[in-house]
């Protein structure tokens, strides 16, 4: 962050914004403004270059063909690599999460190269599709309450040695590997399968992104009553017997 302005970049809303994932950008922007921060939000369409000067980059989910197109354009653009090298924070969901890995299976049934910003690899699952509410315990090193969200994916994502599981599921499938992991992260790059939108269900994750971008240990408190009402309702629903 420079010039006292937080620069928030929403990547390819024309390709990657399934299940209301653009709500993640709204939540981060809102929570920053509630704390008196000046926010410059830029929604970058797939025919536009990615800026390298952003502080937080958000990527949503999408169908198989838009996912392939997004991966192709992000590889050609290469500016997201440079932004990460500059210390930017990246938060990705579902198809966006797969794109940040080494490779995934595209709509043509072929192995599609990802960006390699997360040490994960995704293949197409052969069993049941992962669909439904999820409840998971976020890595305790991040100091966050349980994760709630909605998953809908066929991908199975295996973590490599430099990726840490973002969470471990109590309910749901997560990465689909059967080992209980959900999502992945390193120091500045995060990926999850959770929709919801996930940052509306889990506003303290948005605060974590802000703290990392601002390089601070704490943020001024704000009124979270409506977020907590949503969290409690969705957690209770997930815990109901099938």
C-alpha cells in the first residue's frame, strides 16, 4: 500500500464470477472503507492487462471453458507474477484456485498449465461431484474461526510440499483427496473451493487479507452483527443431519 490508498484488483469478472464470488471484492472494499481506508478498486476484464501495483488481488470461480481462457490470458499477461513478486496478496476461489496451481484439467480434457503461484496440482475426480455446505477448521497459524462455505467442483487438488492446507474439513469434501484438506496457501497466496461468497460468510478472512496488505497485526474493530448472523445460520444449516 502506498499513497495511503489500498489498491484492490478483481480479476476477470467477465470470466470468473460464479456463485456470486464478486461479493468477495465487495466485502474487502466495504471492510476497508469502514476503517477509514481510501480504496481504489479496479475490475479488470479479460481483454485488459493486469496492473502490477495492486495490494490485494481476488479471483473467483467459473465454468470449464472460461477457466481455460482465463488461464491462457493470465499466462500471456504475466503481470500477476510480478505483482506477487512485489508482495501483493492473492485470494482465489474454485477455478481461480486451480489456475494458481501448476496444472488442472481443462474443458477439452487436457492438462492445462497454471501459474504455479501455489504448489498444487488438480486432476478431475472420478467419483461423486463435491457439492454442498462445508465446515472446516482453518490452519491455527492464521488465528481464524471455523470456515463456512459452499463447494461445487469435480476437481481433486493435491498439495505439494511448499503448500499448506488452508483448512481441514469437519463436514464436506474440500480438496477432494480424502485427506481432509481444504484449499491451500503460502505466505501471500491463498486458494479455497469455498463459495458463499466466502468472504461474506467469513469476514475475518477479509480482515486477514487487509492486515497482510497493510503489514499490521490488528485492525480497528467494526460492527460484525450481520456477518455473524449469516455465519451462525449457515453453520447451523451445515450441521443439520442429511
